[in-house]
């Protein structure tokens, strides 16, 4: 069992202290052999990659896309209305999140391919075979790469080989930047053009970072707003209420429950020679459910004061996709709120809860995963 750092203050401190708890490590060791960037690097290399990606994540680039996101959500919902019954994750949330990514990355032609991968790129092969990938996801969330698992990097690799063969050629030919892959292939960091492994590492976080996390957040909103219609009324009452509601759902759900760090003394040598049993975990759930920091952390309270949660991380690696998440979620809620009064659970939502350890040795009941939320429209 690897050590997990738990508790609000402890996790914040460790997340900030990159010199002691380094991100210079290879994650997903079962499915890839290159670093995700900027995630799996320390300053100053980390900072250079992070700055290079800023144009993709800047509010000025993203805000103009909000009407397209909202239109996408409205179209999906209006198609579902005619069905009378639907499943939230498969029929609404996944197509919405994938659709938003195709808009942000200017890759509308990839919608069907990305949709076919399901919620998580590493389980794409199993998902396409129709297997239940939950056990593998759970092991991964606990950063247990030894468990027997259907996880497989081949589907993503095939895709990355194809798009970067093309994008690299376009950069060589001096063609205009057309989409995200042309942008990534043309990046120059520290006066050196990025190499293929670096392109793949960047593409990984762009495709994976905003996928299962946002899927959980949006599914959580539907589940909660049907259970607590007064909270839907609270958001409807004032545009200013969107943001605190999103922050509180992010705190409560903590869609990225933990991340790996390597204590500095073990961050030496190549990845294959390292003792990964010495790696530690930052427990974001334990921080966001720390009763010393949050009153009644097990309750969803959109009016929570000083909600300085760390669901989006803390310190140098804090989430680059927070703007994307907020803009996507506001657009989604604007499309959902006029309809949700007509939605009922057709059967009890299938939710996986786990006993999550806290810093004081107690546990909290943590909502680990939405498996299915079936809705009937009335
Ligand atoms: C509810 C949605 C999301 C949650 C809860 C979330 C959570 C997090 C967390 C906790 C980290 C810090 C990881 C660490 O300290 O090691 C992180 C980093 C990151 N996230 Fe997100 N994320 C979300 C959405 C997104 C989206 C939509 C994208 C982009 C499409 C994205 C891209 C990234 C990137 C690139 C990093 C690495 C930043 C760095 O290393 O400097 N995330 N995210």
C-alpha cells in the first residue's frame, strides 16, 4: 500500500512543495512510455510547457465558444425529449463533453472516433468491445497499475500516430495552422521544436484531462438537481450563482481524487529503474472533505462560504482546464435548467460509493462514480 498524504493543509502544502514532492514521473505506466506534459515535469521545464499551452486555455479564446457549447447541449436535449426516456451519461453528457472538445480543438471530423472511445481513452478498446470497464477505472484511480486490467494504449497511439504524421508534415510544408494538432506540432519550447514524444504527452492531457472529470461533474449536476430542485431554483435565480454552484459540485465530487508524486530522493534515474512503491499520493478527496476545513463536508451547499477547495489542484500544477470546465458547465446548465423540472429518475440512479479515508483515520462516504442515471421525461 503506498503512502497517501491526506488532509486539507497537508495536501495543499505538499502540492505546493514541488521540490520535495516532484511530478517528474511517468504515470499510466501500464499504457504509455512518455510523459504527459506539462503534468509530469517539474519547474522550470514544466513552466515552459505550461506557458506554451496558455493560448489554448485562455478565457479570451474560450468565451466566444460558449454559444456553440450551449447550442450543442440544446440540440442533444431536444433530440432526447422525443425519446421520452434516456440515460444521462451515455446519451447526453459524453456526447456533450466530446462535442465541446471537438469545438475547442477545431476537430469536428473526430467526433465519432472520440465518442467511440467512451469516457476514458485507456479503456477505449474494452469499451468498444462492450465490456464493463469500471474495475479497471477504479484501480487506475487508486494508481494501481499492477491490477489485471483491460487498459490499453493502442487505440490512442494509433490515433496520435495518424494525426501527428499529418500535422508534422503540414508544419514542414509551412501550411497555415488549422487545428489543435497543427498548433502542438508547431510548438517551440526553449527555442527547440517539440519532438514526437512531447507532442504525444501534450495531446494526452488535452484529450484525457477534460474527459472523465467533466463527465462526472455534469452527471453530478443532473443527479443532484433532480434530487434537490430547490438548488436548481437557486442557480436559476441569478447568473452569479453558477460559479459557486460549480465550485461546490467540484469540491463535493472531487473528480480527480488523487495524483501521484515522487519524493525528491526517488526522482532519479530513468523510469524503468525507479522504485515506484516509494511514490506517494496527494489525496484531493481527503482535502476537500476535511471536516476541520469544511463544515458538513458531506453536504452539497451552493452557499458555502470561503469554499477554497482544491478539486482543481493547488500550486504549480493547478488545473489548466478550469476555464474550459466552467464555460462548458455554465453552457450545459443553461440548456438543462429549463428542462430539468420535467425529468424524473425512471429507476434509482446506479452510483458507486466508496469509504474514503480521511486524515484523522475516519472515513467518509465518497461518491466514486455514476454508472447510470436513467431519466423519464414528463
Ligand atoms: C471537473 C473538471 C476537472 C477537474 C476536477 C480537474 C482536476 C485537475 C487537477 C486536480 C489537476 C492537478 C494535478 C496535479 O496536481 O498533479 C489538474 C491539472 C491539469 N488539468 Fe484538470 N481538471 C478538470 C478539467 C480539465 C479540463 C477540461 C482540461 C483540459 C481540457 C484539464 C487539463 C489539465 C491540465 C493540462 C493539467 C496539468 C497542469 C499542469 O501540470 O501544470 N483539466 N486538473
